[in-house]
């Protein structure tokens, strides 16, 4: 991947499965990373288990004020504004459609959708020099496009569909600031968010029936696509969504 060396990145969901795989890939490519997450001990554990150094910033992305504070703190500790933003924090708050409460709805929308906007908006406000390209990668989900694994994920799916629209608006609004914005659309990826393998036999049967590649995706497989979109190799790609799902949406 080109254009990464010496760049600075902010990654949310830094202690999670996909976020930490993204951080591993970015740091290996020479990017300095600020990792943001709610879970402070898990941030330290991520750093230790990956054998890397990152700027660790605890944040509650359900609060816009705290999001703005944390992104400002990230730019300060990175020594300048970020060139790469990866919005990988997420929650998977489930409730059957007729039983969705405001609290379920708000949690999914506020973290999966709203925080992605305020992270990016604050990061752009920290920018003083638009000559260096900036790239935003939002992590959506196949749940945006199909109701999936049998979970009661209506409000999650709505938040991830919103992220597709938000990405297009970001790409349009901020192109003249030398900012690109794209999405990845992961299918079912092997992280703690995914519950289908709690019953391994039923989980494999579901994969055999629904996913042409008949297996879960690995976080590293999503991270590689995120890094491509974030890098200068994708310099004319903006407003796009790249599906990483082993064929799930095709079948
Ligand atoms: N795993 C999958 O199958 C899958 C599929 C499609 C999309 N995704 C999306 O990928 C992203 C990463 O998910 P993952 O699978 O790595 O899950 P994960 O649970 O491992 O990681 C999510 C991270 O977000 C953090 N987070 C949650 N609430 C937060 C808050 N209020 N403030 C700050 N951080 C908070 C968590 O602490 C966690 O570290 C999510 O947006 C998720 O919706 C995952």
C-alpha cells in the first residue's frame, strides 16, 4: 500500500476484533495510531497482544461532547491532525421489531451512526493543511442490506444503512477538503460481536447454507480492505462501499 509511511490515524473500536486488526495492519505499514475505545483495560491488552504502541484514548462515543474531546486529544497526542479515520466502534443491540424501545434504538444509532459523523467532523476541524489527503473509512454491515442471521437486528440494520448514506454525503461534502470517504460492508466476521458460533454445529450449518465460502470472515480480511481504501492506492475511490462477506449478499 502506498502513501502510509509517516501518516497518522484515529481508529475507534480499537479494542474490538476488527478495530484491533486494522490497528495491527496500519502500524505495520508505518502509520502512527490513536486508538479510541470505551474499554480502557482492553485497550492496554490490545496493545500488549499485538506487540505494538498506540496512543490509547478512552471515550464514550454515545456522548457527542466526549467524542469531540477524545478526537481533539487524539490529534494532540498524535502531534497533528489525523490523515486516516476508521470508524470501527459498534454495538449490536438486539430487540424484536415490535419490542424495540427508545434505548435500543438510540444506542445503535448513536454509536454505529452518529458517532461516526462526529468523529470525522471533529477530525476535519483539527486539520490546518488540506494538501495532505485524508481518508475516512466507515465500517457498515451486510445488516444494512439484508436482514441476516435471524437476530432481532432491525435497529442495528437501520444504523448501518444510515452509515452508507452518511458515507456518500461525507464524500460529496468534503471532497474539496481533499478528503475521501468510503465504507466497508463486512458479512459475518469472527469477533466477540458474533454469536452464531455459540452453538458450533448450528453456526456451521447456517454458514454452509447462507455463505458461499462456508466460513466466517477473519478480522484481518476486513482490515486489509480498510487499509486499501485508506491508502493512496485508492486515491480516486470515494463514496464507495466494498463488501467483504464471503459471498453472503450474493446467495
Ligand atoms: N463481527 C461482525 O460480524 C461484523 C459484521 C459487520 C459489521 N461489523 C461492525 O464492525 C465494527 C467492529 O465490530 P467487531 O466485530 O470488531 O466487534 P467488537 O465488539 O469486537 O468491537 C466493537 C468495539 O466497539 C467498542 N465500543 C462499543 N461501544 C462503545 C462506546 N460507547 N464508546 C466507545 N467504544 C465503544 C467496544 O468496546 C469494542 O471494543 C462494528 O461497527 C460492527 O458493527 C461487525
